[in-house]
C-alpha cells in the first residue's frame, strides 16, 4: 500500500512520454492516407505542372508583341493554329507577330510567354486576331515547375495528411507514402457491476460506458481501438486478459480498479505482468487522481478511473498525448483551444490541476464566449453531454473570479 498515490504533477507525467519512441512506419496508398502522419520528408522528383500552361481561354502570344496596344490602336497577330485540350503545344512555335488559340489548362506553344484573355481580343479576319489589351510576360500563365520544381520539399515529416496534400502527391505521381503506424489500443472495462451495453442491467448492475467512449476517443485521435469487453473483479482473470490483450497492442487502457480499495486490482495486475515497469500511481489532477501508468518496453499501460468523466479527462490529458507521440506528432494535446470569459466564479484548490467542464455561450458584441461551469459528480453523464470543453485551472491557482479570460480545451 505504501507504493500507492505518490502524486506527480501532470507536466511530470507527460514528460515521461519522451522515453516512448514513435512507432515504425508503413507504406500506404495515397487514396487511404488522409489523416495519417508522414514518417519521412517528401521531395518532388519532377516539375508540377510538368509544362507551362494557360490559366485562361484566349491566345498564346509573345508578350512583347502586345506592348503599347489599346482599343484605339490594336495589335494584329497572325493565328497559326489552335492547341486542343490534352494536346501538346510544342508542335507550334511562335515567331514575332504570331499567336495561337489556346484553352484553359492547355500547354503553351514554344516561344509563347503570356496569354491574352479572349475578352480582350477580336477576330480581324480568318487568320488574324486583334489584341486591344497588352499583357506582361508570365501573365495568365503557370510556368513549368512553378508549383513544385524537382528537388523541392513537398511535405515535412510529421505532417498530418489533408485532402489538398493528397491531391498534390497525386499530381506528382506519388501513389504511396511512408506513414507512422497507427497505435493499436486495447481497451478493457473492469468491475463486477458491469454488463454489455446491449443488455438490460439486473438490480445492482450498470451498462459498460467506458468501452464505447474510450474506443471513440482512440479512433478520433488516430489510433485503432481493440475492445476486449468486460472483466470482473478477479485478479487472475484480469491478469490473463491484460497479458493477452497487450500482445497485439501498443497501449492498454484498463478502466476501473485504479484506486486503493480491496477490489481495485489494476496496480497489482500491472506489477505482476512480466517485463512491466511501474511509472506512476497518482497524479495531482481532478478528476483523475488515481491514474496509473506502466510500461513494457515501448508499450504503455494506463489504469484509468472507472467514472466516465474522470476517464475522459485522463484520456485527453495523458493518453491522447502519448498516442500522438507514437504517431510522430510529439506528446502534445492536439486539441483546439479558444479564449473564453468565465461567467461566474470557479473555485479550485491549490496543489492540483482542475479540469472544469464548461459550456460556451457566444456574446453578441463580438467578445469571447462566456464559459459556464457544468457541474456534476464524476459518475454523471449529463454534464459531459452538455459541456463543450475543459477549462484548466493551474495547481497554484486558488480558483478563478468571474470575468477572467481563460483558455478552454474544446472536445473533439
């Protein structure tokens, strides 16, 4: 019992994650890579676009042939042909005084360096076009390699791939990319009082909530959730299930049993697993004080409180940063933050970090939104549903007064 609840600060807890290495990389098809994290810098091996192309319908010209023209004194150019869409423009070469009909996206002919929009032209006869607005070199043109030249860095290692990124890669002919493997997270709910969500609980029982909540949080963070259901308060059974679950996972989340009661087996189970090293049992945060962290090589084991509100806060504060560390993003929260004004006084206690559930209300005057605490016991679900995020209160702060500007971590 003396090893229990040696509290450390949340920052010291997260600092332990630097000892966990990012997962190995794998090659995936670009079409399935949205949201994945690049494991290597990507460099272009070719030019994009591969040829100089028009951005307008009109006439490809030598810009110098249009200098000084106007509506009253047009430039007359001989039209030597038309560049059809999808056809090479290199079959034509402009001499001084010549132009070629071109369409948006078409390849410029040789010696052309600009395009006159069709709106500023008028046919003079079957072979001649009148230009009444001058263009500068490069006008209405995208040059070969203007987007990406050969050897140009496309995306940095650690980039989260977005749809626009995937489009660029396809344009450069890159069809597969190296990404960090998604962390596999085994999830186990514990407690004799739990039954599956699809069952009607008999007296004294409740449905398992944490398996569903934690699985969704894991997937939202970019991991792969491996739900192992429910395990009763039986040490030997729990040890066997945890040992088997961790064989196929990078992280084990065990909810319930992390405190110091006679039926709280998590710490004992983690200590009994071969190769495990106990790192933390107790963190100065509310809710979530009895959180446990252990490691087995580069694998992590979390003991989370059984109450869903506590488990959710611990996930965002500690599990989420480690999953991001595994994914190559570093041990960061990765949650969107907004500034809000406290709508009322919010009490706290010096010596621990509080994460207060708050609801945000927009203000008509354009000021930051108001943050109103959504109070409720850690076992209640309604406050979580009504809350928009968490308002952190530092361990050395004795609450917040009404009207204080504070950051709010928005729920995903």
